[in-house]
C-alpha cells in the first residue's frame, strides 16, 4: 500500500514565524538585484554551468528551502512574482519584496492582538488607495516621447545600446505590441526581426514535424483547421486530410489536445509526404483569445461541441486559410497577405475599445487581459489572450 508523507501541523506564532523566515530569505536574495544599479546573482545548477542573472524572478524560481514550513513562505513570495510576471511582465522583484513586507507587518500585527478579519480589510483598503494614487501619478508615454528611450534604457539595466534598440522597436510597432527577446549564441551581435503576422507561443506538437532546414517547418498557403476539442480518432481528421491532398495544399491544425495514436498517424503521414501537415496544441487558459483571433485572421470556423459544431459532423467548409505558417519548436507565426480585411479592422478596433474599458478591481477573482499585436504592412493583427471582465455593480 502507498502511504502519504506525514504532515507537520503548526499553530499561531510558531508557524507564522517559520513561514516568514522563508519569505524573508527570498526577499533578501532578490532585493540586491533591484534597479539599474542592482547586483548580479550567481545560481548553481544541477546540470551545466552556473547561471549569472540580474532578474529577480529567475533568482526566486531557483530557491527551494530544506525546511518545509519555510518553503511555504518562499512559495508565497514566488506566487506574487508569477502573477506579476503573467499580468505585467516586469516588476517581479518589487512584488516579492512588497509581499514579504506585507506578510511581516501582518504577522507583527497579529502578534499584537489585531483581529485577522479587520487586518485583511485594512490591507485591501490600503492596496486600493495605493493603486488609485499610482494611477494618478502615471505618465502616459507616446511613441515619439523622449521618455521612451529613458525607460527602455533603465529596463535594460543602463545599457544604452539595448535601450536604443528597444525604443526603436516600440516606436515602430507601438507600445501595445508584442516584443520577444531571444538569446541566440550563433549571433555575433544583437539583431531585430519583425514578425509580420500573428505569433503563437506554442510550437509543433512533435519535433518530427520540423523537417525543414533550421529545425522548422514552412507551410505555404495552407488550409487551417481549428479544433476546440480533443481529437480522439484518426477518422475525425480524414476528410480534412483528403481535401488538403486533393488541392495539393498543406494542412495546419490547431487543437486543444491530440490522442497519442492521432499524433503518431500524423507524424507517419508527414514523414511519408502524403500531406504536408503540422499540428500545434494551444494552452487551454489562452483559448478565449487565441481561437477568436485566429477565427478572424484565417476566416476559419472553430470546430467545437460547445459551439454546436462537433468534429465528427464538421465539414471542409470549416477550414480557413492563411498565406504562410512558420512552425518552430517553441513558437508558431501565421503570416497573412496584405489585402484589406474590413472584418479584421473592425475586430482590432473592438479589441482596443475593450482594452480601455477593462480594469482591475482589488482582489476580485477575474481573468486577465493581454492585448498584443504584430505589425503588418497595412494592419495590426491583435492578440487577446484572456478577457478580463469587470463585475457588474448590483
């Protein structure tokens, strides 16, 4: 029989102090990296060379304490950083330090006899007031603003060359666009690459599909099949593969998940060059925005039981199309033509309006909005990962 590991139960001051000790260790390790003049941290790794970094979030992720209770406090600090990294992408070190500071002062107040419920209300009230003040102090920066270069340089730890590069990119594609930084040891100098299309942060479902030079796959003028369900049987994809083969065009599949036998069949099919096909599995938490965006971009119909179009009854009229798809191990870029698309223009306008309307209300359980865009020669192809909705006032 399998027995679970015994649990240690701690109460009151003893448990809070040990948890606070773990949180403080993370805070002390992270705070030295803060600011443009922060110090670097050397992290030992089980495999490979030690890692040198100045990123507080990377430092925190590498910390695992031997004491289980102290490790709970460490996890609290890291969870604050993870949320900040997901919602904002920066400020993770400040989030961890603030979280540990709030935890420390909270423990001190509880030791002094403060009611826990009243303490929680006080913290929420203070958070709301601070957010209001930060909103009031916010300075909006346009593409042509000189402050953009200064902010970019500070974010690059005072490196003016990187700051100039980042400000140049943001001036060209806009502050709401998606900018990714990739470290490539093969390059001798920093380069900028503009992806004229929509970028997914997921790559091929299997490396066996990446048969083109450079460990990638280029699909020219492919059909696009979007499935918001689990693909369980090979027969469910039969008519789409036959249609693509009859037209002599590739097939790009974006699915929620694939059974192993379906993935194996597609891999063998691709290796035998019957139909050039490549499946990509998207993240379930990003489904709301990804499917809606690609539906507009490719003019495909999302195959989904929830939408009344299950895969077994869907026809080839559900297929969309795109000019080109570039699939790699860690990302997928869909590139469309430069023809005017009024539906896409209206969709982008609606997304921008929605971005202005949403907001964060204290500790309300809401999802998060990330509006990202990639520049094309005529339009912006916007990306809405998850929609953040305000609670309706009763």
